[in-house]
C-alpha cells in the first residue's frame, strides 16, 4: 500500500491538545489518531455495531474497569437521566 504524507498548518492549539489527549487515552500517537480520524471521515458510514463500539470497547479494556463497575456506571447514568427527565416534566 502506497502512503503519502501531509502537513496540517494552523491547527488551533485547543484542537492539537484534544488530539494529543485522545492519543494518550488510546495509547498511540497524535499522528495515528489524526490518520484514523481522516480515514473514518472519508469511509462509508454504514458501519456494523461492532465497528461502532470498537473504540469504546478498547478504552474500557485499557482502563481496567470491571464488568460490574461498568454496569454500575450505566445504571447510575440511566437513573440520573430518568430523574432529570422527570424533573423537567414536573416544571
């Protein structure tokens, strides 16, 4: 596979920092994250459910969060959203 190199000029500092942060979280380089984002942005959008969840699954695996902890996190989030929606309905 033939590859090309590009240079991005005038990238805002906050955008670059977000790229660096995302790379650190993913355990890779900013260049790799930028390449992935470009490829994802240019690829057809009919992804499988596994492809959509892949990055999330990798982050969970790398974080060391257990299944029980993840389940508790989602349960708390659902309860909070339910409570907030109920409060909105009452106002």
